[in-house]
C-alpha cells in the first residue's frame, strides 16, 4: 500500500509539472512586441496548476506507460504533422488545431477536452489505432473573443495525460 501511495505521489507530481510547464510556456512565450498584460508570479502559476490538478479527481492511471510525446496548438496539420506552434492568436483567427502524438494507448479512446475560461466547450473522441498515434482536433474560434483556452488529453478512464494552454487575444490595446 505504501509503495502504491508513493507511486501515486510521483504521478501526481509529474502531472503538476506538466501543467506548470504548459501554463508557464503560455504565459512567458508571448510575442516580444506585446506589452506586459499584468505581472504573474510563479506562485500564481503553481496555484493555477494545482487548482487544475485538484479539479480532475486524480486516480491511478490504468495504463501507466501511456503518455503524450508531443502536444501543440497549430494553425494547420499537413501529412499528420503540425505546421507551426502557437501560444496566442489574435481576433482574426477563425480556427485552431490541437495536435497530439500519443504513445502506448493502442485500442483505447482518448479525448481532447476543449475548455474556454474553465468551461467545457467540446470533447473530441479519438480512437487510437497503434502504439504511436498522431491525431488532432480542430476548434472554430469566435471573432473578437478574448480568453484562455485549455485542452486536456484524457484517457478513457478519465485520467488526464496532458494539458496545454493558449491565449486568444483581441488586437486592440488600451492605453492607461
């Protein structure tokens, strides 16, 4: 029992690290031309990641060797590969794709759960056909909308394998 609990802690810590990396890259990889929106501390990033983790009701994964090798937001997928990587899009964008390279999930169903500002907008089921499976889902964007999009990659048991975040921004900047 103690060994299982220790393994659960390691998995929970790994999931927290994934969320921290995704959130930090979203917050700190903004275009150099964008003025800072507001100051964000590492404590705030850690708190947001912990809140996301806690909201998932983490249990032990039924497929411990399953993982997401790559996950990116992109403007298009050609020949089963993303053409670019985006962390923010302006109001003129009409759609965005979320690409994943899944490992060791053959025969299972994986879900791309799209959330906007914490509200579930859609869930896309993906049937994984092999030990390495590249898949993507596409989301239409509403012009003029601004906010944070999160996509969770979830296995069929509800276990969160990955989370990525991007920001949809309006191009009009207000002067203070």
